[in-house]
């Protein structure tokens, strides 16, 4: 494939680095904390073979100064090579975001569901639903911030081919966003499967909503327990979910389904983007490694008001969200609890933390309901 | 000035100045379409047919005119600054439009876009501007405000009068494509020039990044402050990048002459007053514009202009004069008359709510302004507004007395 030049970037080189350096004085995101004038000057003339440049990487972080309390990443990759070409910027960001992960560290991938201990006995009176999601990028295509309509359609076509060859518990159907009937749309909304055009400026400023809804769609199995989003924030988002607390089963299905899909893509000479340093390559540096978020919707009305709740979560390496997902509030004492880590530990290890941690927190909740203290149960830092 | 700008742009400026000095023949030569060389062609991975956008649900001028053949012809081209067709049409692909409102659906990234992508822009311009053909027609520019007559409205009806336009600085890319350095240079050039304004035009600049809370509140109260664009028509075209870097507002001490820097265009120039003295508003508008032009020329810069397209702005809808002259006028009875829209059409006027484009009228007060931008001069368009608004007020008075009205002046 011939290298595609970013003509606009060559033009930009006529201006000095100082003249082009963004004003980050109001900013609080990982990119703004790491990007110095020196790094900017060093990397600004570079471009990946497909033409993605430093300014493309950082635009979302320049446009979204961030929040005083929440630290966003502030940059994206446009293709697999971004993580190499812009190493000098991305390595320190990855280190900040992923607990000190070093450029020499190796990431372990483990999708062997049999290595998970327990997870089939979370109390369904408290754990309402269980879910594991990850993302996958298809080698040979550029990522959502950068890809052209032709590429996005190519990704969709390949994904449909791969997914429609699945059978057994994975047999299912693809619903392209452009062209689904009203009835289909209603059903997907009722099932909580339908994804919308991104409205978050974190995504739109990175160019991920271009040409919507061209090339986007949702695939799910007939049982509605395994779901794939095509061309949203990543090439593929893969989700396994079901009501109740059987995370073991959810994780089994997740691993089996993922591996089946991966085999099919490999046969078409388009395996998933992966390397032994960064694990699975995704658009946002926060999703490197496993790209995995395993979580439950769990009733923790009493525990959530306990003064040590946040500390317990931190020690268990878990995070809370509202039941609408990221950036939402909890409703009726029900929280979305999931793993905080992505890079530097394996899929099995991360889901194990969720399983063990949620089990403990449900026991704490029960104690608090009885009016008993949980001081003796506070865990050590995992 | 030792910045990289004086080096890279001096050649462009010399070309521009030659066109002023050399008279119409030289200008004609320099601005002849084939003289604009495109930039390096794009190398693409997929053929044009695989990249052609899906425009089946679209209703905008770009979608109506972009055939697969035109797409194939233009998709590999770039302007000398590296702007591409895909970038120009992105806003129209992302915003299918509305069944009743036809948006333009594309923008220019630089002056050369209008040449390099002429095969698409010419039909779009023709459609948007009532058949104006940039290949064969010339646009008249006339900023001689003394030619305007009857420009004083009955202030029992007209609450305020306003004229706005835009101006682009030649040699610098437009808001959809400009780099941070270019945008900052636009700000520097304009603010530097505005500092030279005197008398009733003397004023000061408020940078969006540096204004105090107090200044901000005052600008809001004066209805001068502009916000980061939220309309996807603008954000999908990349105009809100790096906000609020190098954006700001300049206004004169009397608060009757106002310039927005780096919003949807390099500059938006506004003259306004309470009441119905459109003549004075237009006089200040012309005087201010000419002064600003003189001041930037002193420093070696000029506005983007050519005789086919008039003043060159980001959106093709604003070519020509880029001028919208309007009033806030009370027409409660006429508003309820079923002939109101037809009357406006005949007068070549449009109505908007008093919040501006895409707002509703409140209390029978309308924003009435000219429909056209290209193919008629500033004087002609403001005269159209003056004559039209006078006629509307006449209609309203007749309706007040229970008399009938005609849907057009005799």
C-alpha cells in the first residue's frame, strides 16, 4: 500500500513549532500534562504511513480541556503505527494512565475462561446483570478517527462475512444502522443494544462520527447474549451479557466467541491488531491491553453511602459508574461496578478481580443491612 | 516582522498587490482559473466508487450536485495548502439536511478551493444564488453609501437596524482548514489594523482567552459575545477546532461597530444601532470597512476578493457581498396575514426570529433582511431592504386601518 501523504501537514511545516503549539494553559488531560514544546517540535513533522499526524492525535485533547476532577486521555490513535511513530508522546501518557506501565513492559493476554475461579455464584438478589466487553481492531485498516468511507465499508463488509459464519449459540444477524426498519430499531432500543451517533465532544472532535451512519451496525446472536458493534468508537466492540450474576458463563461465552471471530478474520488475512507490549491495539490509549471492561449492575444501597466505599473500590482495583454507563449517575442504589485496569494484567486476572471484589462487596452490603460493622472486612490493596 | 509568515506569504501578497496595481487586465490574468495550480495529488487506497458518500437521504446543495463522476474527477485533488474534496464536503455528508430547509452542505478551506473544486462549487453556487454563473458573470462591488436613499425608517415599527458582512485575509487558510499558527496570524493582522481606527470608530479588542468575567458579562449584556459554535453544520466542518484560541471580539467605544475574529470567517463585520436609521448604519459600515481595508493594506495584506465571486468567504452562501442587512421590525398584523410569505418573496427578503437564524419571532417582531448575496452590489441589496421594509410598514399601517394590501409594490 502506497504511503498516503498528509499534504496539509507539509504546508504546516512552514510555520514554526512555537507558532503552532497549542495553548494548553486551561487543560487537564493526560495529553496536556505530557506534551511539551520539545516533544511537539520533535514529532510535528512526522506522519504515519497512512498520513495521521501529531495534530490529528491531539486535536480531541486540545478541544476538550477536561474536567478538574476527571482526567481524560486527550488523544487518540489513527492507526496501528500511531503508537510507534508518536511513541515519545504516547508512552508517557500510557504510563500515566496505566499505573506506570513502561515502554519495555510486556502485556499478558489470557482468554482461557477455564482459568477463572468461581464467578457462577454471585447473589442474583443483588447482582442484577453481568457483562464483559472489549474492542478489537482489524489489521490493515486505519482506525475510526482517520478511516475513509471506503475503509469503513471494507471493515463492515469483512465483519458481516465473519459474523454470519458463526453458528450454534453464536448464530445471529447483522442490523446496519442505515436501513434498519422502525420495528427493528424499536426492538434494539428495548434490548438496550442500539448505539447512537456519538454526541460526546471527546469523540466528535476526534472525527469518529464522520459520515454517520455509513458503515455502522449492530450484530447480535439469536439468544441476545452476544453482541458486536461495528464502527462505533473502535472497529469492533464485542459484548457478552446476561441478566443475573453468572459472570463465569458470561466470560466463557465472551472468550469462546472472540476466539471464533478472530479465527475467521485471520483466514481472511486480516487478524486483530495486537503486539506483546501493548496487547490489543484500540483507538483510545485507555483501552490498550485487554480493552476489557467486565462489570455488573449491583445493588449496594448501604455500602455506597459508607465513608470507606471509594477506598474499598480503589483497593479492589474496581471503579463505579451509574447504570447508564460512563458519565452517568447511579439510580436507586444500583451501581455499575467494573475493573479499573486494562493494560498490564490479563483478561482472566481482570475478570477475577471483578468476581472476587463484587462477591466481597455483596457480603459487606448484607452485613450493613443487618446493622453490623464491616471494618474487619476492608481488603488490602490488590 | 521576522516571523515565518512574512517569508512564506510575501510571494502571495505580491501577487495580490500586483492584481490591484496592474489594473483589470493583469487582475484578469492572475485570477484566470487555470493559473491556480492544485497541490500534490492525494494517493488513495480505494477507488473513487468505494469512497463516494451515501447521499440518498440528503437534501443540501452539495448532495444535489455531487455526482459520482464529479467526485471521481475531484477526489484526488488538493489545494496548494493540502485541502481536499472530502474535507470540503464533510459537513454536508454529516448533516443530511431538512426536508424544508436546504443548506449548502460544503465549505471552502481556502481561497483556492473555489478554483480547484470548481466543478462542484460552480453548480452549488448557481443553485444557491439563483442561477449566478461564476464562469460567465461578474459580481459588482459598491460600498458608496451616499447612493442609498430613503434609509430612515418609522421608529414606531423599526426597533433596530444592522448590516453585517465577512472578510477573509488573503494568503491565510479559512476556518475549516486553518492551522493554529494561521488563525493566530489572522488575529494579529486584524487586531493590529483595528488599533489604527480613530474617531467614532476607535475601540478595543477582547480576546476570548483573556477577557475578564466582568468584560464577558458586559459583552453578553450588549449582545456582542459569540459562543463556541454548537451547530453541527459548523462543527463538522472543523470550524470550532482549538476553541477559543485566537478568537475575539473588537468593538468601537460607541458600541455601533463590531468585529468578530475567527468565528465562522476570518472576520465578521457588523454595524448596528437601535432605531431605524439604516442610512447611518450603512454609512458607518462602508466607512469602517474601507478604513480597515486601508489599514491592512498599509501592512501588506489584503482581503480575498475576485471579480467572479466578489468577497471570498468560508460558506458559498456568503459569497459576493457576504452582506445581510436587516431590521427588527414590529409587524404583528402582517405576520398573521396569509400573504406575508409571498410578499417577502416578491421583495427578495427573508424573515427570521429575533434570535437570528433558526429562531422564532417573538411578539410579532421579525428580523427582516435581504435574501441575496451574490450578483448584486452592497448598495443594491441595502436599497432592496430599505424599499422592502418601507413597503412592509406601509402594509402594516394599512392593515391597522382595516384597509387591504397588495402582495407587491405597484
